[in-house]
C-alpha cells in the first residue's frame, strides 16, 4: 500500500488507522481520475468497500511493488489528476523505499 510505504507503516492496518484521511484522499483522487479518463462511474461506497478489504489484510506489510500493474496507470494520468498519489510515489523514491526503477 502506497500510503503505508510512504509513511513507513509496519502494516496495511496501521496505515489505515494512522493515516485515514490521507488514504481517503488518495482513493477519492484515483476514483475521480479514472472516472474522468475512462468515462465510467463508480458506484457509491468505493471507500467503504476498500476500508473493509483493508480490515481483511490488516496484518499485511506495506510495500509498493509491481509498479507497472498497480501504480503506473495512475502515475501516467499525471500530477493534475493524481497529485497526492504521485507525490507519495516521489516521497517513497526520495526515502529509498522503492525496489524498482521509478521514472
């Protein structure tokens, strides 16, 4: 999870608990960016469903991996569409927390 990695959390659950507002900001940002780019509408409750999933994987360690499959799409939407997401990726790079070559 990007937020947890950037904020150096030990687990997904810690990231969700300690950085709730930031997680919600990123999720809402990505939902809006994808909706705009792809012309789709997400059903209500995206954040609640993702929060429920976070509860299931609460003990998973935070990591940013498989960039091309998980984060690259959002990164390529640009800083105007995904400023928080892309800023967190840059924060991870600056802290040396990425195990891949970041563009």
